[in-house]
C-alpha cells in the first residue's frame, strides 16, 4: 500500500531511530517507513520466526469510542460479536459497505469505559469519517500522532517482555492490559500479524523510542522492516487490506466468516448483511485460497490464474518467496469450482503458464499463545 498521495510524507516517533539503525526507508501508506535493515529481509523474517522481531506499526490508526450504547452502535457498522466481548478482550472485525465489501479490517478492544480500535494506516481518514457519520452521539477520539505502537513478535517475545512486565507471560491471546514498563505507561495487547506469539505495545509518542531502545537492547530482539512483515503475514495466511481484501471482496469470499458469530450471522444488522448472509447460505462465486507454485518462480500480485483448460479463473492478490516455507507462496481469488485444496492451476508469469496447486492456509503453522 505505497502512498501515491501528493500529501506530505508523515513520520512515526521512531523515524530518527530507524535511520540510526541503518534502515532503508520507503513511502508506505503516507508514512516514511523502514522496509528493511542491514540484516536484510530474509534474515529478518527468519529471526522473527526463531527469536523476536520488533516492528514499528505507529502508522496504524488508534481510535477511542466512548458513550452510552457504544457497543450496540458499533455493531451497526461491523459484523463482529461485540456484546459478548468481555472487558480486556480483543476481537478482529471489519467495516463493510452496502454490498458486503470490506472497507477496512480492524481490531476492537473492550477497555471497560470505552472501546479501543486499531485500523489500517491507509484507511484511517475514511474510517474516521465512516465512524463519525455512522455513530451519532458517540465520542470519537483519534489519537493521531500522539501515540506510538510497537509490535514484538516471535517465539521468545513473551520471555523478553516478561523481563520488564512479568504478568504478560500468561496474558491470554487477544487480550489487552495497561502496564508500566520501566516507569513508562504502556498498553499491552497479546496480538499481532505474523502468525507468531507476540504483543502490540501502545506508548505515548514521546516515550516510544525509549521503549524501542529497551527492547532492542535485549539479545534476542532485532528491528524488522516492512519487507519481512509482509512475508511473515503471507506465510501465516493473513489478509493485507488493499491487496487480499478491499471494497469489492466480502467476508465470505475472503474466508473470514470465522469472525462473524452465530448471532450476527442470524440477526445481521450491519451494512451489506443481506449479501453476506445469502453467501453464507448459498456459497459465493469465488474464494480466497492459498496457492503453492510447483517451481521456484514466485507469482506476484495481479498474476493471472488459469484452470487446467487454460481458462482464466482468478488473480493472485499476494505472492512472493516464503523464507520459512523455503518455497514461493501466494494467495488469490479463484472461482468456486477451482477453490478446493489440491486443485491444479497455472500461474501466468512473464507470459508463461507455470504449474501450481490450491494449498491449505496457513503455509507455516500459526503459533499464537493458547495458555
């Protein structure tokens, strides 16, 4: 989601630190962001899978909603089950349009006296407008540049963070607490987008670099850029907004129906619910699938997908080399008739059809903390 806007490029609270660490900086979603550090994308990816990677995700939008009836009000914009969301817990959901298309995907936390949302960087301006129009009477506070956000991800993330805050070791997956990290107030969410165990740490902007330096001083932690972040989430089978999901894809087509509870499936009550419920009952005409190229050539986004007869049946939405899978991996949409695992496909790379098969997702097992 590189920025194509003429607006001035924005920076996160860690911009100076990225440069001191030797990062290669690129424009991304309107921000000047590190795509990789001297370690390189492949080693950054493997380091996160083996130890712990620290990501700057301060460009994401952080929003607070307050007011009487805020839970019921937000349920009118998302299909997520919010009434049953207990205090301190987090739920993944999405804003939908009247056609059931996905306007954005987001995390929603119940913080007791308010809801806390994290939305995609490229969508946060239209998201705020969408919330403002759809939630009259609800107080909407966009935290903007006053807040930093770090993601510590990997199998030893818990060991590292517990040195500073011991209680985080047993935090449930998809939970959120307030804490003190060496005298710095933070919020800790046990979540992330790499398929690994880990945390997202919210900090006031003026203390974000202090927390980043504390974590980077631990021997298991390395700074990780956008390049490895993308290959990690692709191997984990996770959607990237603007690529694998957008306003033209429904939750059913995208394989995200697990995020719609039984009650919301039956009651609806969010934009596009009639279309989503019909697809739940009758099936969709296309589905997001994992795709395993049989050779070593990666298939990039927009690569044409053909069936065994050479007919176009879809398009790749994310693709590249998976360092942990040690093979090219991809995701894309294909017609329902070609969506079964094991179906033979062809990927048209540089004009040449290359063999591939529909594969189970994720490509690399997810390792979230389950207690």
